[in-house]
C-alpha cells in the first residue's frame, strides 16, 4: 500500500483508508489486513472517493474539523473519520430519521463523528458548533449550493475548504450536467469563493460533479 494523499492509500486503481475501528465494517466494504487494517473506499458508493480517483488535489489533514451536510448512514463520513484521526471531528448533519439511526450507531464506534439531527437549511439550529476547516456538502437538493454558502458563511474558517458533490439531475434535469456545474460554480464565485477544482465524477457516478472551493 502506498499513501497517495494524507491518510489515503492505493493498490493499483483501488483506494483505501486505515480502519480506525478495527474489526468493524460500515457498508460491507472489503477489508485487507496487512501491517494495519485497510478499508476499501468504494468510488461507486462515495462521491469523495470518486473525486479523489478523478484528480481531487486538496488534502484532508489529520486533526481537521469538518461540518458534513447530508451524512446519511455515514459511508463517506466513516472514511473521513479514518483520515482525520482522534484529534479531528466531523459534525455530521442529517435530517432523515431512518438513516440517522445508523449514523448514531456508527458514532458510538467512532468518537470523532458527532451526529446532529437537523435540517441543513436552518444552520442556526446547530449554531453552537465551532468553526471548521472544511464544509462538505452532499444533499442532492435543488438549493444545495445556496445551503452550502449559508453554512460556509456561518462556520467555515477564513481560507477553509468547501467541497460540494453535485447531482446535476437534482438541480436541473433539462440542462447538460456540465452547464449545471458551471452555474453552481458561478453562484459560489458571486458569493466570494475561489473555485479550486471542478471534477466530473463519471464513470463512478453518472451525471454527478464535484466542486472544491475556498473562502
Ligand atoms: C446522497 S445522500 C448522502 C450520502 C453521504 N454523503 C455519503 O456519501 O455517505 C443525501 C443525504 O442528504 C440528506 N439531506 C437532504 N436534504 C437535507 C437537509 N436539508 N438537511 C439535512 N439532511 C438532508 C438526505 O436525507 C440524504 O441522507
């Protein structure tokens, strides 16, 4: 295994993180035992893995503090949890009760996942959280970018990173995906963000893009 960016390892075209809860799996992923336990990071299940395989350059550091909007059952948060280690934290916002239960169970095994049952459209309801290094957004919602901007303005540190997974069909089914990504990038620029990268997630995720921006 070779470390390709902070805490992310590869073997051929497959990527892995080191399991910080050894002996447990999160979504049925393959686990390889070597010097440590490595969890396969499936790019068809996690848009962040797809973005990394398609050339995302920004690194996520040990000790990073992350606000994660749309945590669902915790597939991607679990890999972030491996990367940031025990000094980092992922404030994980999710509003659907059924998936939130699985997220709660996951947080019992991983102390750096802080589950918050809330609506990301109302960031003031979790206004008590600290400032973060990264805001990660995966909501599959028409107003996703607006929600991302509102949350970043409240919680992202100056110079911090905003990562948004965009499902083009949730935003506008009539437009070409590339045009949707461009429109969403323009919204971010108008709100004062610099676009660092815009990545197409094909072939792992059809009609999905990924934007990395900084404040
Ligand atoms: C595509 S899934 C996220 C998958 C997850 N990010 C992963 O990679 O493991 C989108 C999630 O966002 C949640 N969601 C959508 N709108 C939301 C909102 N306004 N507030 C909180 N959660 C929301 C949905 O319930 C769903 O679980």
